[in-house]
C-alpha cells in the first residue's frame, strides 16, 4: 500500500427512505440538500474519484449533486437493498484503485477532513489490514474503507445488509483498523423527523 493510495469513494444515495416516509436525501441542511452536503465531503477529499449511486427519485437526487467532482451511476435495482447500490458503484470504480470507501448519502455532518483522516490511516496501517472504519464510543460508523482484494467478496453481497458481515469478520480477525472519530454527531444519519430537527439545530437552525 502506498502512502497516498488511490481510493474510489462511493456515495450510496439510492435508498427509499422508508422509515422517514419522504426522501431524506433531499431534506434541507444548512442551505443545501442533505445528499449534497454528504457528497461534498467526498468531492473535497483526497479520494481519487467519487461515484454517487442514485436510484429512488434519481432525477431530483442527481440535480442536487450537480456541479460536484463526481460521477453519477443509476442503480435500477435499488429497491432490492443496499448491496445492489454497493455493487453498482463497485462496478464503476477505476481498475487501478487501491481501496473502496463507502459513504452514506444521509450523513450530512461528514467532512472532507474526516474522509482524509480515514484514507491516511488506511495508507499507514500495518501490513495485513484490509479495512478501516471510523469509530466512536466503541461503535463502528461510516464511512468504511476496504482493500481491493475484497472486491470479489463485495461483488457477491446480496440484500440490504451491505458490507456489515465482511466488516464484522475482519474486526474479529484483527484486520480492521479502528479510526477514532472526535464526535458522535459525525455519525448522525436521518431516520426520523427528530433526527432532521437535531441536524438543523446542529447547523444553526437554517434549512
């Protein structure tokens, strides 16, 4: 692994937002949609490329990402679960990439600084490390970064679980690097209206 690895950042932004009842990616968040704020963290990071996977309400989500340093990929099978979006992004990653960084479109408090910290930690990790993830209070959060040697295993994922089983196994094997996150709010995602209200308060009350 090089000191500055080529990382493909994949933003998962295709979900149905079933728990919230409306598309959480398009909710206002400090003057821009939630998904744009999440995408900015990747677009402004040291990731070599950024791929945004869209599905549900794809035209509106794509419009919210206009002008950013990223490529948009449509996942027609998004209703079958998160693994379909993960695979769609994986298939579009550059062949020379050295790692896949998966981030969620509803994580609006993520910053480029934290993405860069995760990439840097992965680059400097001991030999044999196959993944890195942000942790706070013993809890693993997103984004997560996985080595390209896991491409085949990732491509075989099914359903809505994403890469959790792979990460759990790597954690048990001691091959997952835990990168401490400085604040729990970094992991804030949006599943309820109360979560959105908390986000707006955190951003100064603006919509």
